[in-house]
C-alpha cells in the first residue's frame, strides 16, 4: 500500500494511515482464501459455470471502473464485450492465430472501439452520456448484423480453443479453467492498480466534483476518455476470453440486453466496490441458469431486481454490508 | 416514368411517406420524453414499453371487450396514463433528489419487466390489429397511392403534437408546468401543488406514448418487442434535438424520420444507422443538441 503515498493526492484524502497491522493480516488472509477457492473451485463446481461467472465478473469489474470510479453510466458496454468476442473468434478461427494473441486482438479491438465511442460520448454528461453510449452501441449492433465476418444471425461458430503458448492444450477443461482464472486475476489486478493509482484518484475527484477538478487544472475530458478506453479494453479482455470458453461469438453479446445485464450485476453487487461486481455477476449468472431450467422469462425477474435495487438497495449487497453496523465496525468499506 | 437522381418518383414518395410515418412516432415519443425530462429531470426508459403497452391495451380492449379502434384511441391513453401516474406516485417520487441515473435504471427495470410479461403471454411474434373500416383503402393522389390509414397517422400525430405544444405554451396549466421546470421550489412557494404537477406530467408523457402505440397498432403488428426496437432510436433523436425545447423535439422527430426514409432509397444499408450517424455528427458540432441550451 506504500506506493499510494507517493501519489500527488494529499495524504489526508486517503484513509490508509489508520489501517492497523491486524487489518492488513486479515486482508491478506481473505485474499489467500479467495485464491485458494479459485484454485479448488473446478473440482467442486461445474468448471464451465465458473468460467462463465469469471468472464462476466471481469466484464462487470471493467464496467464498474467507469460507473463506480468515474461516475459515468455507460449503456453500451456490450459493444466492447461482444465486439471483442467477434474479433477474438474471427482471428483465431480464420487467421489461425494462437489463443493468447487472439485474446490480445480482442482486447485491442475493445480498446479501439472504446476510443471511438468515448470520443463522442464524453462530450455530454449524466443521462445524455448514457443515451449516447446506448445509441452508439446499437449502431455497432447493426454493423455486426450486416458485416460479413460476423456471419449475421448465425454468429461465428465452433471457434477452436487451440494451444496456449503453443503447448497448453485448452481443449482440456482444467487447462481452460486455469487460463480463465489467470486472465481474471490479471484483469482484476490491473483494475485494482488503476483505481489506486494517481490517475484513479483524479477520476474519483472528477466523480465527486467535476467543476473543482477542472479548476485545479486537470484536463477532465482526457481523464474521462482514458478511463473509458481502459474500461472498454478490460471488457474486451473478458469478451475475448468468453469467445474462447464457449467457442462462439453471437449477436447476443453485442445487444443492449447485455449492456443492461452488466449494469444489473454491478448495481446488485455494489457500485464502486472491488468485490461487488464479482459477487453480483455470480448471482446474476446463477439466477439466469436457474431460471433457464424453469422456463420462466428471465427479463421479468431481471426487471424486478433492477427496480428493487434502485428503490431499497442502492449500495448493492457489498455496499450495504460495508455500510451496516458490522461493516463499519470492521472498516469493511476500505477493502471490499 | 419520372425519376429523381435515378430513382423512380413513386418509390421515392413511398419511402418519403414511410419516413414521415416513422417520424410521426419519433415526434410523439420524443415529445413525451422531453416533457417528462423537463419537469422530472429524469429519462423515462420505460417510454418504449409504455408505447407497446398502448398498442397491447388497444388489442386487448378489442379482443376482450369488443371496443373498437376509435374508442380505444381515447380510452387507451387514459388507461395507460393512469398506470403511469400510479407508477410515479408509488415509486418514482422516492427517486427525486437522487442522481438522475437511478430514475433511468428504475424505468429500465420497469421496461424489462413489462416487455417480459407480454413476451411470456404472447411470444415474440406480432399480433395483427385490423385497420378501422372507416380508414380502409386508399386515395389516389395522382402522383402516388396513399393508404388512408397512413395519411390519418400523419394528421393525427401532427394534431396531437401541436395540441400538446399549445397546452404547454398557451394555457395556465402549461404556464405552471413551464414555471416549475425553471424553478420548482419557487413555484411551490407560490402555492402550486408541485407533486401533483409532477404526477400529471408523467401521466401526460406516458399517455402520449400510449397514443402513439394505438396509432402504430394497425401499421406495425402489436408485438412485445416493438417498444425496445424504437426507444433507442428515439433516444438518439432526443440527443440530436436536445431536450430543452418542446418544439425542437417535435421538429427533430419528423426531420429524422424523413431522413431515415430517404436513406432507404439512396443507400439502404445505412438506413438502420443513419440517425445514429447524425447524432454523432451533431455531438461533434453542437454537443448540446440542435435546440438544446446548456
């Protein structure tokens, strides 16, 4: 945590000084427990299910980077997620590139889309920003519907998983799982570093008071665009990985419903927390899987959860926990 | 046969008419959104779903109560408008004073739920709704054949748009509404019941969406998905027009509808996306929107 103190942000803006030794130990133990859980999970639960959760968790964490730490609600994140899935699937299947390069191409594609969309969207704030991102993502959806390489309604089917670094056969479910877990951890670590960097601090200051950030001399538009591209790139990382796991890329992933789903995951788990989006995506994926077996339409439940969250549960599961009496006593807000 | 830029005139006029009809719906819907946004400072994401609800209410009235098109055209906006007012009283009122994003998210959830319910009972395919007999058939205008119902849609939407504009600009109620949009605290201090005004405004906006839904029922089929298909385009229309002006929302709706129709003639591949492209260009040139003020 020491590196934070070298930042340009005045140190009284940070509450890390009050962190006790015991708390650091507790934090480390929790982290190790989490890693162990990730390590043994495929032997306890169906691996494909966890991989799906991990892909969406990374997607939601990337989305949260924007809403939670910059205060911008993007309604178009499906474009980066689904777009990257197409890029990865196409490059792996048609160009025969190795999986690691395919995922990188997907990530770069997500970042490029983010740069273009962000360039237009950051011109407006608040709900206009949301409507613009939604419209631009819909435009990308129509592009994907008509473009040759996406194969329209059929999508890109039977994408080969290939060999990671030339020698790890990803057709082995366990190898695929640990690859996804590693990508997830790398992605979340990048987000964590990004949020706690001086850049992240400036983003938070923009979220809290944009006018003041401007008057302090920060080029707010540039920081917002930076955050937007970062978020899009990580959403692309998640989307590209998902294309390899499920071996297809379809229009579903670029549709506005997917943008809504990632908002729900983040809102339900807790906007602006590290763990919230991860927990939220686990709940939403589980709910989706369960409802698929009953035949009851998912959208009714999704809509209801949205409404309930907004009315009584705005901080999300993790946020409410941190704000509760127990949470405050243990200072959970600082590390969830 | 006459041609314009190599396109046969009847084909051009046909697409122009389709564009004008789409524009009528864009205008009605963006007008409702602008009225709601003006006072409630909230984007009503459920606007598309309420449009769909209008079409379905007309359909259900016909099939379960035998109530035909003309009574439905009056009854449906009232029924759906009251439904909107109830939603506002029960839920939306709790969200005032919060970040407007929560209003957006709540109404998004509402839209998902409404769409999900109708999909559950009626599937994703459309239900046919017959054109009223009094408007069946068409008129030969000499240069083109105009189906009567489509002509009626354009006239009706124009009348309602102008009527709503007059209501807001020329009546006492409209004056209250405009005053509350500027400064609701002060208006409340003058003894105007602002919470009731908010409920009425939301109900009015929703009723406009439902009216558009009834108008649309005989043209497009009555489908649970009709709302989400149109609402994103309407959002783009609203970004282009800027929500500051009622008249701006109406004009932008018609103009973009016609532009979309013309694109279908000259470059069909782009007809789905032309409105989004225009939105992007407007954002570059005039970020506040053509009629917006900021």
